[in-house]
C-alpha cells in the first residue's frame, strides 16, 4: 500500500500503550477519535472488534495495513489530514473479509488484490455514509481527494504499490460506482429569490480551517488557525497562523474590515506583501456586484526582492452548492479575470457557514492550483 493511499487506520487505546511508540497529545486525541470510528463501524456491521497496533514511523512509504483481523498503523498516519478516508478504506477491507490468498500465481494474486482495493474504496464510501453520517456526495468527494493525493505523488515519481491500480484508474472506478455523485461537485442553485447581501464575517481566535491543495508543484494539506488580532500601522488585522511539518511558521495578515490580504510573514520576516491589500471580496457580498483592482505584489527571498503588477476585474457570479471533503455548502461564487488579456485567473466559492471560502481555483504562470476545505471549526 503506497504512502499517499494507506497511511491507514484505526487505533485501540489498549494496544496504543504497548511497544516503543511515543505519541504527542494531539496524536493521542486523534487515536481516540479513530478508535471511536472503528468501534462504531464494527457495531454498525455487527462484527467483532478489530485489534489495532500503532507502530513506530518508518521510511518505507507504508502507513498501515489490514491483516487477519488486525490493523497495523504507522504513527505518522495520525498526522494525516486524510486520516478519516484512510481509516474508512482499511475498515472496508475488514468489513468485506479481505484476507491474504495463497496457492495462486503472483499474477493472479495481484489481479485479485487490485479488485479488492477497488472494492475497499467503494465500501469506504458506504462506511462514511453509514457510520460518519456523511451525505453520499461528501463521502465520495472525501475518497476522491484521498486518491488524488496518491495520483499527484505518482506523477512526481512515487511508485504505485503492488496490488493497486494507478490512482487515476481507481478514481474512475469509484466515480463509475457512484454515478449520482460525479467528479464535478459544483452545481448552480437556481433560487427564485437571491440571497440577502452578506456582511464581512467575524473571525475568533481558535477558528480553524484545514485545506487540501493540488497543483503541478505537488499536493498536500495544511491548517490555518486564527491566532490573534493585531494593529499594524493603524490598521486592524486578523493574524492566521500555519506551520509546516518542517517547523516553518507562517503568519498571514488579513484586514479585519474586509479580509483583504496584506502580507505573509515566514519565521517572523515579511516574505510577500500586497499594496494595496489584495481584495478577495467586496462587502456586502451581493450577486452581480463587480470591482477592479490593481495590486503590486512584492516577494523577498535570499536578500532579493521582486515586484509583480496584478490587475484583476472581478464579478460575483451567483449561488452554487459545492461538495468538498468538509461537507456540502451553499456558496457565493466569485471569479476574476486579467484586465489586460481577459483570461480567467481566479475562482472562489465563499460559504457563510464556514466564514471562509471552501473552494478555490487559481491560475499561475506555472499551472493551476486547486484548493478545498477538508474540515472547519468556527464559532
């Protein structure tokens, strides 16, 4: 099972204390959440409990495996934003009774395992619906994002795990099994009455959004948390904190009055900034409203700075219901075009319920980046 796919599974608190595995408090909390997921699944299916063992992290690219009533979990899996999908997939193997096969040729074994992996993907969708209470569209989207992360890793040279078809084929198979939830998960809401104008949301310290990002430069997940409010040169800002696995601390400064982005600090130093602050929205947010803005973007790296002029013409398109890994949201869609070429460069889906955009499409000189929300915690 490859790294992007099977960072795995489920954790028993009893077994968790056994062996030379040291977990952080956050990992222990996630382990407890996963254990509840596993217990709820076995109860829903009327099956015996699964024995779960958390193993020390390794560099083999295998997050975990299911074998004969046991789930062996790499501790790194507890830090994966795809943990729920990973758990559901491995539980799918258990629910379907997938056990090692012997007495056949290697070619037959690989072919049989490929079918099992496809079946486990589909069963994972059913588990997410039955046990997690997800709408089917969200469950399918959760698994598609999971598989697309593997697809991106494979495009960068990560080998496919034995027993798995290429991720693109697994995605196609999953979509084919649930045709009522196609890969295009946005649909226009043709409401008879336009929604009322939306005012700028109020963020609170502790509000948090976890995102999944995919582009030619790679895919991955990260979390933004509202850390504090801060006044800089007389302007009030929300400071959004985000740290990478390598310990790089990032702080994004958004104007409190309109959520326009001003600057990014990396380890306390300004790495990029916008003059004036770059607008994501114009409030109140009203369907049909338009605006234009020219922004000078400045980036600093290795003691050198570079400037880029960014000129956009933007319009609030209308309402759409979108399905992302975090759920199904009614959103207001905005798009921006380059004022010189007319080329579409940005699309944003803002969800009042999430107090944030939940889906984004941006075109850069090096390719298209797509981002979506995987989890939301706001007050």
